[in-house]
């Protein structure tokens, strides 16, 4: 057999041991090359995989087991079904555990854990071998399965005689292999006499097998299939020990003393939520994207005993406000006052527990913004340039970016906006547009020049990157935040204009720019500082104190660049030791009823309508958090809201808590009975402790949606526990049974108490109601979420509970249908775009406020609109496709015309006037 | 920073990097449309899809590894039996949390594992060609089956892109996974990526033009696409 196949092998990789042993065992001739870890030998796999083998014909083999089978077949030994089965078992069952065990032993240096990890597969192996009663895995002769399995297990088993324990069949089989020349010499080559330590480099490069395990089960709250977790004795004893501990007297979150300032010995957390733009009533997307997420996290942080300040406020400057003022016949200040009050009321209804909810149109804003401006000026980070701007003579004003439309200079898309082309995505300077049109009157604007100031971002780029490296590696930035930031840096930074020819804004203090104000993107984030300054004179203790303060920014993903690139550059350039963001938490988008993109922005379920639905605030909060667009876009659906309310809140969580409380009331005259813990109870305590620990770990990483799942898991465990133990039957039987019923009731009611604490960040009212009903001591709220979680027996024997009543109500189908209909309105597609600071910049002062519902219904035809919107989507795809295929220009133009026509019809069918042209729906 | 923008950027990169592959793809599409005019042009409605029980676990499938979806493997094995023309249908059970399929056989202890059972069925149907016609191709077939059960079945939605990217690269100069001949590897990888392909938008699928071409090929291979809805690639 004249194979001259080079097999590329890697030292210290356990899989190479298999191949080397198989080579030696079969005697197949093969040219062996040793390559480095990083080398990509297999061209079609994007990460380095080793070992690999290039046979005389055919593609690379990159699986060690396939290579071994191949070598055995070339050597004249075929693989039977049983042999196949062992190989499959080795890759699917043994390897994951083995990798985890090696990781434990070598990287984490916890050799003692190894036997626990390998317990399952080794037992299986032992049982199979003793049942078969053969010398080798597949019979009385050695097969490729034996070589593969020996080689896989050799590194870990040869070093320790205790792992195998009493598994005599495995022992005998393994010793047979360990004696083989082929195994020994392969091991020598791979481990180089260093034992397990020889694999350290390899293992360190592998993803942490345990953390991966956790991730896989975190994505979907409650919907992943339940699997029984094995609870160890130690876990049970630890849980029982915690159970017997005392509550501790920590201060309550409600009792905080304002003003809150950073403290020496504490973890100090500054939480901000993107400032909602005052001009619009916030919608559900707005609420979940920023304020609600930030609220949950700050409530949680207070329970953890951290020192938290949570600030937010309305962002009030800009032309959109000016326009709205004209529209409503008020002054801009009056408009801001009016809408600020609306915002406050909505957040109050949603129980957003701000420490301070301020606004940007304050004296402090002017002082701080101008100070930062002068510092940037002094440090030479500002550039002066003449800007050509479009001015509509007809409307008598300079046109903000989004007030201009024209042909994209890059891709010839006919409806590009003044700042960005929806088609090719490139940023555009409004004056570069071909055939520009004023969006209001459709007249052609003229170009005027005006002097403006620019922030010199390129000059700050290196500083920014250094800071970003540190912040993103040490803090918890969401993946989308990192990715968006990277793409901005990759494209290179350009100077950004910070001034505007407007009236309603923070005045530029420089005498040469008297008539101008700061551009919102520069001004608005400074709002965080000025709002804090309006809260306390000592605001600098938060904002100029990076060593003591950890800053969390919450926002939707469209806001990321302004918080990760632009604002940090302003602060870095100001050189005044500012606190920069440590953790940037960005959500994806929340869609409405599975409709993926919005044809008309600003329509949907608004914050002020939520309370009119008669659905309690806590249920709204629960559902929005349950579908929080964490990691991917998600969808708000009425039907799903009803399902989640009925299945999770009513039947799972509410049912458990109510049952636990009712048993105490009905069977034990309202006093918690004595509890005598048995093994089964301890197991439940351990399960609950584990869920609590997961909840804390995920919450610490701001995985708000994922950790909610663990609350629901606990009540599921609880329901099951009650179901199995049937206290309602035991209570009627003898003394022993009665005691058992008492224990089950007592444990259950204590779990209900724990749940009330875990629910506090998500559903504050429900949390309070449970604690009132069970008459829980105040100190539970401060005790249970400290450290790794303390599930203590807070309601001891003899504790008297209050009046227990159901927590949740069923949402009926017809009720939901009615709501669904009510909010579908004339709109066939709605998307909640959180409209916040940055988006205001992006959609700079949107042409008109969204048409009020009543006005729009006149000619509206929802059915037709639906068809048309579908047609628009399809036509859009078609055009894109043609362009991607570089079809003929004439063909493309014809299709584009068709598309535009469809869009026009759609606007009409939606009952809106085509002038001014509608906001182009942004596809997400 | 909206998807559309990012997507266009990717398309642009693809055009630059893979213009020859795209050209080949277009030719192939034309060819496929000619060969299978009705099936590939008829866009399956959503209703059809919903009728199939397989899609009812949509949400579960989106978030968990496929192996957590109950009875997926037995369904695949039954479809494979039909493809192989085996007369007497086997009964499958599953074991463990991961629902590993188990087949009781007369001649010995039960067989465990999707790959193992599939190979056994192929041998039972006397179709050894489906396992590869040389030592090399047999190894390649085994390798992709292993890849299916180890990598694909543990893939989450995010990771599947990496899997498809690699597969796409691999299929650049291959008709089938083991070269020029259709094998069991094609069937099992096809079953494995089907749930992901169903959920993908057309433009997403087009990022993997070689996979798309191969996939369409396999789903139209006589008798393969049994229990699964056709995935469409047309616009």
C-alpha cells in the first residue's frame, strides 16, 4: 500500500493521539507533519482543525475518528455496526464530558472533579463491557473503536488510578490498551512525558466547556425542554445549611437617602437609559429598549446591595420641537413642558423607579455643554469649516438632513434622504444629493454656505481605540454594541459637525458662531451629566470619578455609535477625567405582531394607551421583559401575551404561590407549620438554589430576559413538588402524614417568599402583594439576592401569614381579539422604533409628526394596504436582486418606477396624504 | 445601522469575492429551472408549512439545539427507510435527554445513534454505494455523518451560519458531499440543515450559494424529500 498521504498532526491535541495510535497499529505508511496550533490545514473549515489527513484522492479528512476508520480500512479491517456505534458514542457522548473533565483537571486545576464529570460515560462503558463479556469493545478482536476509545481516555486515566473506581470491566479493558505499544508510543509523542499538562496549551484554546453548557440552555425562557438536573449530596447539604441561616437586616431599596453619592467601600453603579425624545409619546419598543430594561437592572442592583443611581430624562432640543410648537401653536418651551409631563406620567405608570427623571433644557445643560465645548476648543479637537447647506427659499429656512430627498450620489437610488441612503446605506452629505427636493414643498432648495465647527474624531481615534479595548474586554457590552462599534472604527472616523443653524438648542458660546446652537448628537448625551447635576450639586462625584463608578448605558441598538464612539470622543477630548461607559447594553428591535418593517413610524401601542387596556402594569412589564429583544429581534403579539399571561403567570407562577399560601391558611390556621426536612425536600432546596444562582449570574451580566426563565423554573419545581406530595391528602391522614404535609406546605410557602424577592425587579407590585399576603419580614428583600443567593427559611414555624388571594387574572380570547383589533387600526404594519436621542439625529427632525389616527382613516383601506405593502416588499426584493446581478440599467429603472408607483398607492391606501412624502420604512 | 445596510454590504463583498461562483450559480439556476420548472418555481405557501407537524415546534427549534426537538431523529430515519425502499417500517424509541434514537434489531443488541442506525439501514437495503465506493469516500461519508451529529445537532441559530459558511466553501468544487456520487451523508446533512433553511430569508440563503445549489439538488433527488417541506430559493 503506497500511500504517501501527509497527515498533519498537532502536538498536545488529544485527537492526534488517536491517529498516531491508529497509524502505528495498522502500519499504514503515511507522511506525518507536525504543524502549529494556528495553522489552517483544512481549507474549507474556517477555524484550525487538527489532526487532518489528505488522502491520495478526495478531500481532506478532518475528523480523527474518520481518519482512524480510514486507516483501519486501508489496513484491511472493516467497521461493523457495533463499531460504528461506539465511534458515534465516542464523539457525541464521551467527548463533550471528556473535554469538560480535561478542562477541569488542567485549566481549572480541579482534578478532584474529574471523576464526577466522567461518571456517566464511564458507567455506560462499564455496563456495556460487562454485559457483552468480551475482551474488546466489538468482540474478541481489536477494532478501530478500541484504539479510538483508549486513545481518548488514555491521558486522563493513565494519570490517576482512582477515577475508574470499582468499574472492573472498564479497568480490564483499559489495561489491555494501555499495554499496547501503539498507544504508548503515540502518548509519548503527544504528551511528551508531561502527562495531562502536555495538553494545557490545547485546552486553553478551547471554549470553556461548562460556560457553553450554560449558554445553550439560556436562550428561551421556559420553552426549552425541561431536563432533570442531577443534584449532588453536597449541593443538598449546602442548600439545607443556607436554609437554616438567619435573615439579615439590610436597608430596603425604598428607604434610600437622596442624594445618592458614590461611597468608598461599595460597588457604585451609575445607570442611564437613553434619553427619549420629548416630541413623541414613547411606545412599547421605547419602553423595553431603554427605561424598562434599565429599571429592572437598577432594581436588581439595589437588591444586590450595590450603591445605584438611575437617571434619565427627556431630550428636548431640536427642530422637531420647533415644528411641533408651530403645529400646536405653542412655544417650544411649552411643548417641552407638555410632553415632559406625558413622559413622566407614562413611566410612572410603568413603575420605572428613576432616582431622577430630568430634562435637557436646563441652565446646567448650557453650563456643562459649553464647558466641554471650551475644553475641546482649548485642546485643539475642533475644526472650523465652511459648510454648504441646502436652504428652501419657499419655506424660508435651512433644511435639516431629513427634510431633503434626492437621488443617491453613490447608487442612484431615487429616494435617498439628506443624511443616508436607505438603499446602499452610505452616509450622505445633503448637498451631494442629485436633484434635491424640499420634503415639505417639493421645491428645489438652493445651496448656501455657512461656517461650522467640527469635532476632530480622526485625531481622537487612537485614544478612543485604547479606551474601547479596555472597556469592551472588562465590561459587559452586548454583542451588537461591540459589532456596531467595530464597524464604525473599521470604516474610519471623519470629523463631525457639532453646530447647527437653529434657534431651539444650547447656544454655541464662541463669538464667531453666535447665531448657532449645538447639534443634538453633541448636546443630548451631555444631558446625562446635566440631569445628574440637576439632581445633585455633587454630580461630579459620579461623572468625574472613573475609578469608583461603573457606568451602565441602556439603549436600543440604533443608539450605539453615539454612546460608544461619538460621545466618548467628546469626553476624551475634553480631558477632564470623565466617567466613560463600562457596560453598554443595547437591545435589538421589538416588532409588532410579526410585521418586520414599518411603513409609518410612530403608530402602534403607545405608553399612554397601555393603561387603557385594563391589563395591569406588572403583566405588561412581565411580557415586555419576557420578549425583550435580547440578542435578536423579537415580536410583540397579543395572542402570545395572552398565552404567557395564562400559562406562565396564572397557571405556573400565580398558581404555585397561591396554593402555597392557601395551604397555610386552610390546613394550618394561617400559621406556617413545623418543617422536618427529608432528602426530597433538600433536593428541592438544592434545585431552587441552583436556579437562584443562575438567575444571579445572568442578571449580573444584564441578561434580563434569560434570567426571568429561572424564576419560572422555580415555580415549576414548586408545582411539581406539591403535586407529587399531595399535602391536601396527607393532611387528612395520620400524624406522620400530617407532619409531611406541614413540611411540604412550609417549604412551598418559603419558596413563594423567595419568588417575591426574585420578582421584585420585574414585577414590583406583584412582589409587594406577595410579601403583604404572606406577611414576609421586610428583611427578606435585602437578604436573598446577596452573594450567590441565600434561600433562607424566612417564614419559620409559627409565622402568621395574611389574607391570601389570587395574583393574576385570566386574559380571555375575545378580550385579546378586541385589543388586537383596536390597535391594528388603519395600519397594516407597525414597528416600534425606540425614538431616542440618536435616532432623532438620524431622522433629524422628522418632517411632520405621525398623522393622528382620526385624520388618516378617511380614505384608508387596510386590506388593500396589506396587499400593497406585500407587493412593495416583493418588488423591493426584485429590484435589489436585479441590482445584485448587475442587470441592465433600463430594466432596473423600469422596475424601480414600478416600485415607486406601488409605494405611492400604498400611502394612499393607508389613508395618508402623499405630500409630504411618507417616511421611508426602514428595513431592519 | 440597519440590517438592510449590513446585508447590502455583504452582498457587495460577495460580488467582489465570488463573482465567478455567482455566475456559475446563475447558470445552474437556469439549468435547475429548466429541469424542475414547476417544483422550484412554485413558492410554497406558509399554510402548507404550518400543516406539517415539524414546524409546530418552531419556537423551540429556534432557541434550542435540534436534538432537543422530540422525535426528530425517528422521523428522519423513517423517511430514510422510505427512500431506501425498505418494506417493513421499523419502530424507533429514544433514550436520554438528548433523545438519541434507538432501534431494536433481531440479530443482536439494540443499535443506538442516528448515524449508526442510518448506516445499518443502508446496509439492510443492500445499497452500500450510499456509504461511499472507496475507502476514501467511505471515510468522507462517515466524517460528514459525524459532523452532523456532533456539530449541527448542537448548533444554535447563531452558530449555524459558521457551519453553513464552511459547508459552502467545501461544496464550491463538489457536486455532492463525497464528490460526484450521492451518499447517505447528503441525506443526513440535508435533514439536519433543513430546519434552518426553512427559517432563512431568501437573501440569507443566497449568502451560501453552493449550499443552496446542493440543497436544491438533494431535495429534488428522487425520494429524499419525504417528510420535509420544499425550501424555495426563488423570489
